[in-house]
């Protein structure tokens, strides 16, 4: 569905919207530690994926006038042994970018260029902590920003977020197809688990969640176990908590159950809420 032509086309549209001559430097998200040597399930920066199709951490995209290249991350032997490594050929096949450069060589090339310019275009880093949601944010953009300024302390950063927002407002045919797939997967799965005869079999919220996960994956969903976000299955009074994600409550007969779920399909998400009677 999403070939390298899709991502190459998005990069060309960005060039047309951003009429400046400054190099564009964007980063993938980084992996976040869950505990010891284990990471949380990786979720790519949506804008980086939109321009590259790359779904691995720590890659850098550079667009400089009519040239473009990818800087690959430097992996330790431990990382390669445990997680494997993505080849340059795979990155080229996904992104349509043929110039895949090793970490040290790529940064040497970029550093040489950045020392000669007054501006660099990137995506502004979010705040490290968002008070209203109580969430820490992925630090990858902030790390990139810090490194760009270490290379050239006088460089001015131009924020590409308005350009990417404009580009992504209007969906292309492939995106509409992916959205419809995510919606169809979600609807069909909800129909399956909310049949009266099926609902009567569930004693706990997590049993419904498990069957939703199974339904999503069986129908081709991707993402975090097929889900676009953490599913909400809330029975009785627990449905009054908007983000009840524990999904561990016992279900009683003749009570309302709120299901707030959505399948992920190729980076595109559904979000559907249904209220049913147990």
C-alpha cells in the first residue's frame, strides 16, 4: 500500500512548501527503557515515518536542496545481537533514498554543511513534560536540537511543524485506504465480541480485551499488538473514568460496558467507542 514512491512524493511536497535554502534535518524517535535491558514497544515519530517509511529508532533524515540521505544509527554489538540490524538495502527499499550513510561518516558530512549555514529546518522539540496529561515526551527531537547547536552555536532553527501539518491535513488515496482498513478491522471485531451470546461468556473486562486483541491481529492490524492506543474496557461505575485502562474489573449482569478501542493499520488509526449491555 505504502511504497517508496509515497514517501518520496511527501519529501518532494515538503521541498515545495519549504522554499528556503536551509538544510532539513529530522530525527526518528528513540527507544525508551522499560526496565533493565528491555525497551517499551517502539512507536515511530509519525512525521518521520510520513517522510521515510522507516519504523526503527534513531535514524536521521537530511534533505539539502536536491540531495537527500539517511544517517544510520551506530548500534552496539549487544543491540545487534538482541534486536538485529536493518540493512541499508531495506532502508532504501522503504524510503526510496539510495544514500544511506554510516553514523560517523554521516554526521561528519552534516557537520561540515551546518558550519557554513545560518539556518537549519527541523521539527521543534516538545516540552520534556506535559503537565496537563502528566506525560514525559520522547527526547529524540531535543537531543537532535542540542547536537545541531553544539555544531553551530549561532545557527537558527526553523520549525517545520506548520508545513507537515498542512501536508497531512488532506489525505492521499493510500492514507484513506489505510484509515478505512483500520476502521473496518475495528468494526468487525466489535461486532464479534458484542454479540449477546458472546458477551454473556465474559466474566472480566480483560477477557473482552483479549478477544479484541485477537480479532485485531487476526484481521491484519499492526502497531502495538494491533491497537492504535491502549484499549479501554470498562464495566459499571468504572466506565465513568475516561481512561480506565486496567481492564481488570469483574463484570456483572445487566450493567453497561464501555468499549473505547481502535485498530492500527500501517500507521493509521481507528478510534471507536461503543456502549453495550452485559
